[in-house]
């Protein structure tokens, strides 16, 4: 009989707990489903991500709140209720902190992808955002438990100098990475070349290093501090399009007017037909040298981005060689004429 009375005394607590779970289920299945339908009709890119993130933890969140309220109605001792409520508060705050860190980290990443003119978004900013939220959540937990954070902040200030000396290289890479992004001279997706020879597409800038993917599909991992001190050529600035220069030489017997006309015709054909060419660009040539065995000139073409130049050069040389043969224009071999004087 005593056991039955004990069970009955827990009924209100169980009812409140199930009510909390039921409210969470209702929000998950009904409210958020309608909110998602509304979000799909809006133009803002962030509302869908926010709703999906909140929908994932709404049932556990309301369940924990229901359990917190159930403890107050339970026949447990006041001391046990107090300990249980503190544990639940820590769990609720921790759960909300992890959810907020994931949400805002994803928002920062999505913002960088959607808004091209914004500050470049890479792993470094997502990680900094998450760390800031974790630190804030930890401070709230300590304050909730009645632990003063003032001595902790003081201790962190005293130990900051020692930590800075111990982590000098790490902090140097961190601040170098932030400087690289704020300067906007290098962004994810740019094709760059360092003065030390490494080159490739920037795939990510983390808190410690920058990753380049080379054309052979290898990866360069470069510390941010080294990258910030290097001389860098960015082939995506001020724009992706770039000039493609091809050196050509023709015989001294050639009609230079005809050579110019034929070469430009081939160049225009390449610009129109070859992938990566800029059709609206008007190619041109510039004669520049009386060489040992040829008159040399430069053909100026245009590519949409750095890697397109290889196919453009390939096709241009093939087509120009064939066309020169058809037109009787000679591309001379290296020769040297020697005049010998007979002695008297």
C-alpha cells in the first residue's frame, strides 16, 4: 500500500514530463513544419537553416524543461531536487550552447557562400564563431552554478602571457590567417603562385594553415605566417580573365601584312570555338624582334581563367601551324649563315 502511494505521488511529475515531451513533439511536427513551408517561400537564405537547426533539438529541449518542472512536483527531498535541477540546468545550457554553435557556424559558412561581396568565409571564421559561443556558454554554466567567473578571468589574464609565449607560432598563424582574409587579397577559389614555387587553387584557410590544390591534384599545406610573408601572384585579381601570350616567329621572306591577317583569323577562331576562350575579345599581334633567323612577334589571346590558357595555347599552335602550311608562310628552323673570306 505504501509502494502504491509512493507511485501515485510521482504521477503529477510524470504528467508534467510527458507534457513537456508532447509540447516538443507538437512544435516539431506541426509548428516547425508550417514555419518551413513559410521559409521556402521567402527570399532570405538563412531562415531554412535556422528552422532545421531548431527543429532538430526542440523535442529534447522541451523534454529537459518538462523534467526540470517535474522535479519540483516530485516527492524527493529538497536537497535532491536542488541537485537534480542544477544538473538539468547545466544540461539545458550545454545542449543549447552546442546547438547554437552549430547553427551560427553554419550560418557564417552559408553567408560567405551566398554573399560574394562579404568578408570571405572559411573554416577559420566558422571555428572562431563556435569557440566564442562555447566560451560564452561555459561562462553562463559557471555563473548558474554560483561559481564566480571573476577569479577565472583574472587567472586567464595572468596566464595569458605565458600561454602567448608557449603558443607563439600558433597565434602567429591564427592572426596571419585573419589578416589574409580581412585584406581580401586571397580568397577561397583563387589560383595563386608563391615566390617559392608552390601554386594551386586555395581550397581553405584554417586557423593554422592555408591549403592549396595543385593542378596535378596534390595538396600544399602552407602555414599562414609563411603565406603572409611570401610574394604571391593571384591570377584571379583584379579579375579571373587573363591575357595569354604566344610567341611566334616567321621567315624574313614573309609578307608581314599577310602574316598578321592570317594569325588574327586563326586567333579569333580559337576564341570562338575553344572552351575557355573569350569570344568577344579581339586578338592582336605585336612584332618586336629581328631575330637571328626569324622575325618574332607575340600573339595576345584571352582566357576566362588561369587553367584555360593551356588548352587555348594547344589549339592555337595546332591550327596556326596548319594554316601557315596552307598559306605558304614559313616558320624557319634555327639557322646561322657563315661568310668565309679567301686569303690573298
